[in-house]
C-alpha cells in the first residue's frame, strides 16, 4: 500500500507541535536556568578547541566594525544617547559622594607623575606653534598682561611707601601705554613683532611652562589641589553650567566623531586595532581569552540567565517565542525527506 501524503503531513504536524512544546517547556520557569547552564557549558567546551585566529576573518571583522561605526555614529539612536548622557551629567548621582571615593591618593600620584613626565612632549608641541602668527600674538599678549599685572601689584605696595609710589607710577604708566585695558595700544607693537617677536614670545612662554612642569613644587601643588577636591561632593553639572553649554560641548564632540569616523584614516586605525588584537590574542581559544579576562563559568551563567530570563518570558507571554520556534523547525518537518520517512 503506497504511503499516504495526508497521513504523513498530519504526523509531521504533530511532531512539530511536540518539539515546539518541548523547547517551550525547557525555556520556561524553573527549567530556564538549567537549560541556559547546559548551553553555556557546551559553548565553553566548544570554545576550548580552536584558537580565535581560526574562528574569525580579519577583513570581515574590520569591515563590520567600520560599517557599524560609520552608520551608527550619525544615527538618531546615538544622537538620543548623547542627549541622555547630557541629562545624566546635568542631574548627577542620586546620592552625592566625595570625589576621593573614585581614586586613592597613590593612584593620583602615579597619574600626576606620568603626566608631568610628558614635559618634553609639551615643549616640542608648543615650540612647533612658534611659527603660527596668531599663536605668537596670543603669547605676546599673555606675557604683556602678566608683566602689567606684576607692575600694578608692585605699585600697590609702593604706594604705601612715601615717595616710592610716584617713582613706580612712571614705570606703570609706560607699561599701560603698551598694554592698555583692551590691548588696543598693544596692537601696533604686536603688528610689528608677529614674526620673530611672536615666535620669541611663544618660546619664552614655552620655557616658563616647561620649567613650571619640572619644578617639584608643581607636583606637590597638584596633589594638594587633589586633596582639596577629593573632599568635594560629585554633583550634577547644573550647579556649574547650563544645559545649553553642556549640550553644546557634547554635540560638538559628537559631530567631530562623526566626521573623523567617516575618513579613511579611521578605517586604517580600526584595521590596525583588529590586527593588534588578533596578533596578541589570536593564539588563545575563546575559553582561554575568558580566563585572561578573569571571567568564570559561573559569571557567564549568571549574566546570561539575568539577560535571557525577562526576554524569554516576554516572548513566551506574547506568543512570539512559539512563532519563532515554529518558523525555525517547520521547514524540516514539512520537507519531502520527512514526508517520505513518515509515509
């Protein structure tokens, strides 16, 4: 007697229903945790066999990362995230806490020492700006203002001494004619010295900055400033700036990131980072890499369960989980091969 297609199809449907029900039960209630645990253990066992460099294609990873960065950086979702970050920064923590809770003093000392050791880099950078005319102008004006302020301070002291105040006034008035309250009288001098004079002002300012960074007192001053700041509470930025000001900075940084990520240079940087990662960790298996990250099996199980439980429950309650399972399994049970076997 030839097989009955109708009977085979009905049996295939019953098997499909049974398998969907089987998987739903494994992903429901108390059985979810054991199911996830088994899946994680199997994934870890599989990840202990092959090194990462055999599991990934470098070019494919670079392409995916570049495409993701370029596409998402200018998306509405990222713009919304930027706004959310601004809101959080404006509000601050629910319970203010001392800034010192975030770092111990020895850690701050190490950071300060590392930054102060960069003074040769600062020196070379500022020296490289000596040929920029407006930088020279700014340096000249800055040095002029400092000199004028010193003269004013000295005059204030000299005025308290009979006869000395008049003598100091002569030098102060001469400085005022050069500097002026609005720098207008300095413009002529600046115009004449924007070349070599401006470069000289930059180098003099550079020398002052570098010598200040080298001065051991600077280190102690920075650490004393930290000691004071460490006692201050971390609060929202609304106490120091308006939302428009903070949002302006955030939007400018976001626009800068969008522009930078759209360049070929960003693509090259991504490629270099991926190559560096694979060169460094490519010989590790995924399981070994997790060990290097100090992540244990129990950590993974806990996190996966915490993330999966509400998602699975929402899908099951809405009926979407049933639909997803059926969509995945039905092609097999409706295939000619299964029909022949069941007929």
